[in-house]
């Protein structure tokens, strides 16, 4: 998983850097050259979607995703682990059903559509949804294994 974390981290950082460049280019062409770039707005929109869809599993895998632990912190340690396992199972079900199955359906439905400014197939933009789902499933399985092992050890 460390390799996947490094790849995701590098991809997110590269996307952020490219987005900063594209945004600066848009400002230069719009206000200095008085001829706005045609592709930057669309590129930035889809790059932000990709960065979000890659960032969610990245943060989840590093256990830095948003979590509200006010209630669960008051549980006994064994019940905390059981709660974590239940949460992982729910995330796994949602990842498979919404991201993977739904994402594949959306990607398939976009076949034949072309983006207006960049003239790229819309499938390139939508394929980030099942990719996010697959990454979330990988991280869920890893975390489930960790919590089940912890439950068996009785921590």
C-alpha cells in the first residue's frame, strides 16, 4: 500500500501544480492578453474532479479522512474495534455499489460524447469514479484486516 500511497500522492501533487499553472495562464490570457484561453476552464473543472476522486482514497488510506469520534471514543476498546469494523463494511459496500458499479455505468453511458473545449472523450473524465472505488476497496480490505486482527488479539 505504500507504493499506492506514493503514486497517489505524486499524482495529486502533479495535478495541483498543473492546475496552478493552468489557472495562472487563464488569468494572463484573460486580463493581460484580453483573449481568454478556451481550454483552461474545462481542464481545471475536470482536473479538480480527478484530484478529488484520487484524494478521497488517499486521505482514507492514511486515516486522515473526516471522522467524528465524539461518541465512539466513549466506547470500551473492544466495542470501538467492532464499530470500526462495521464502518469499514459500510464503506466497502458503498464503494462497490456507488463508485465501482455506478461509476462503470456512468462511464459506459458517456461513450460517444466529446468534451466541448478539449475535444476529449468524456469517458476520460468519468473513469475516475470507478478508479476511486477500486482504491477505496483496496484500502477498506487492508483496514478490515487490521481491525479484525486487532479484535482477535483482544486489544
